[in-house]
C-alpha cells in the first residue's frame, strides 16, 4: 500500500507502554532500530531529539560511564530489570538506592542531558508515568518501568560484566 493510500488511526496508549508501541510499529514496518547515535549533539531539524531504541551496546556504554547521574540510573535499571513491566515508585527507588529524594531528582534531570548529549536521543531506557501515590505522604508520584526487551538486554549486559 502506498503512503497516499495508507490510513492512520489514533489509538490511546498508556504512557508507560509508548516506547514499546513505537518499537512494535517500527518492527511491523520493517524498520530496524537506528544505530547508536554516538556523536549526535544536536536535535533534529524539528527541534526534537529522535527516539532510538536502546541496544545492548548502548546499555553497556551506560555501565562504563563514570558520571554520577549515569551510575545512579544503572542502579535504577538493576531494580527495574528484576520485574520488567512492573511499576516501581519514586519513593521505592529512593529507599532501595539509599539516596535523598532531591538528589535522585537532580540525577534524573542530569541523565536527561546525558541522553541528549551523549546518546543523541530523547528517550530513556525506562519509561515513567505520574499516578496517585500508594503512600499517604504524597498525593502523586512517578512510577518507573522497563520493557521485557530492555530488561533482557540489561540482564545480558550485567551477566557479561
């Protein structure tokens, strides 16, 4: 079917599954994941950073990066990869990583800059969604998750050391 004949339909997708849906659509269209975007330091012409699937090689690079923000995120990935698709609250991450809430916020903000500058993409290897808090202390908080694919790739990286 030519692009002129192709019809598009808007489908609501839960935010925690958006990156997985992108990957599935690319797979269905026969598009392979873009190579690691090493060297890309500016967004695309439209001002947006591209969506690039996280490969084993990309995830391995994360483990080798000495930046504090990246190393804390590798700890987050260690936690999330144990339960792919499961949501882990920000509060749980603070407790499991034994870091201050404000420090984790700063680390995640810095990680966004790292993802743009060093990986040339807009997407993290995990997704997040804001939802009502499970505890009484906060009205809402962020919940983080990784896909089965990313979790498997992450476990492969960790297994190889």
